[in-house]
């Protein structure tokens, strides 16, 4: 069955792949980007099945207008894909407060803004699916992208909470957590490389060098991710989090094992603060 999609960040990368896959699959798409010139070819190719809308996801009014455009052009909204986002690989200390806030506004509050705009429509339909393009970085972290990881961890919690709220009236909410993909994300994330303070060379510097060597060799195929997104949009039952990519599966598992081991080591301290716990606070594990 043909569905109506709204996809943020459709101009390039994974968002472009998802938009084109949906259109090739016979769906109708509201394709959005901050610079709609990047979408001109899509409009020419797919004609009446695509509605091109300028959208800065940090602008709540523009988000509302994009959802309204879906209703006016196609009569409904079935799938929202919150894809827009970017990284900024620098030490937290060297990221100005305004730049940190700007990234969080895009990667977290962009998701919040569009979800807020779409939910009333989907609630009245008693159907719909909101798909957040999160990241392996929503389950673990590496040196040099604190604002991005903070945003993606928050997107995961937001998604899980909203999914529980909307399930009774038929709206599904899912966070996809891919590992590295062969898009231009890495190049853009490393575009602002100020001279590192020497104290950060062993952590952020090493991470930057490792990632540069990885560009163009990433495991994830964005075209395959787009096909998974199409299947997920049709699925009846889904968890709130789905890992994508062998690197995501491996690294998330390692992170979860490390957290479980730490929780076990600290269990005596954790239990000792209960009101009915007896005895002194135990010595901290070494």
C-alpha cells in the first residue's frame, strides 16, 4: 500500500537514499532540506509523487509547516523519518557553547520538533510510524563528539518513552542505530578541526586519526539501510531500538557487557543506600 512519508535531511547521504527508495517503491514523499536546490532533480524525476519543502528542523514553525504540507498535498502522513543531523569531532573543551547548543538543537530538538508536529496527525489517524535515525553513538561513545553522543543518547530515551505513550492508539516509534556508513558524515564531522590542545592528543587526536583511515571503508551500505527502513515502516511489531551493521552489533554488545560488569562490581555500594539497608557504606571497589 502506498504511504505518505516525510523525511528530514533528504538532500544528501542516508536521507536522500531513503527518499529515493520510498519513491521507487511507489510511495509519496515530502522531501525536505535546508537548501532545497539539492532536491531539484528529485522533483523533476518523480513529479507529483514528491513534495519539496524547505526545512530547518531547529525551527518548530517550519516543522509544523512541513507536516501541514503533507496533509495538504497528499491528505495524510504515515511515516516520519527524522534523519537530519551532523557531528562535530573536537574536544568538548574546544567547542564553544553556542556551537554545542546548535548541534543539540539539530540532532535532538529537531527530532522533538518534528515528532511534536506529526503526532497529532497520526493520533487522529490512529496509525503512523516515526522512525528516528539515531546511531551506535546512542548506546556508546568515543572521544571527540560529546554533543553528538549527548543528543543521540537523548534521542534513544525520548523514543522509548514516546513509543510507550503512543502504542495504545497505533503509532509506532523506533530508533535505528546504525554504525559507520559510506556517506559523507565523517568528512562533515571533521570539517572544524581546530588545533588540538596537547592534552587531548591521546584521546581525541587518536580518535580523529582512526576515523580518517576508516573513511570510504565503512561497513554500512546506506542503500541497504534505506531498504531496511522501508521494511520497518511496514512492520506490525517492533522494538524501540534496532542496531544496524556488524560494527554496531559488536560495539554495542561490548559496551553493554562493560556496563553490566561495572554494575556487578558496584552492586554492594548500590544496595547500601536503601533506607532498610543495615551496616556502613561498603568500601568502593578498586
